[in-house]
């Protein structure tokens, strides 16, 4: 169990927006994340960041789907569609 489980969308202390990929054992708040939006909610090339290795960067809060829809409607729609399709 974690405060921010994998697939959660979170805002980092840098202002960037990331998806939680994996929880680090022993530190529920220092996850492995994939940054995919800048502080203005514009897409950036994905970058993996292990928060255990960057102590000055932290998760500040969760990003709600409503906030994502408001700030970047195209990406929100794309993520919603991706959730509907599963490869079996």
C-alpha cells in the first residue's frame, strides 16, 4: 500500500507532472516516476526519475482527472481512450 499507488498522476515539487511507476521498498513517498508533462501541463519527452536518488524533488500532491481535463484536454482524452483498450 502506498499514498500514491502505481499509475497515479502526481505533481512534483519541480512543478512537473508524472505518473507513478513503482513504489520503492522502505519509502512509500519516494517512488519511481515517469515525468510526461511540464509545469504548464504541456507534453514533454518521457523521463524516468527515481525520487530516492533525488532528495530535493518530491511528490507534492495528486493530480485529479478534472484538473488534467482542464489543463490539457487532448491528453486527457487520449489517456481515457487508452484505458478502454486492453490487449489480451
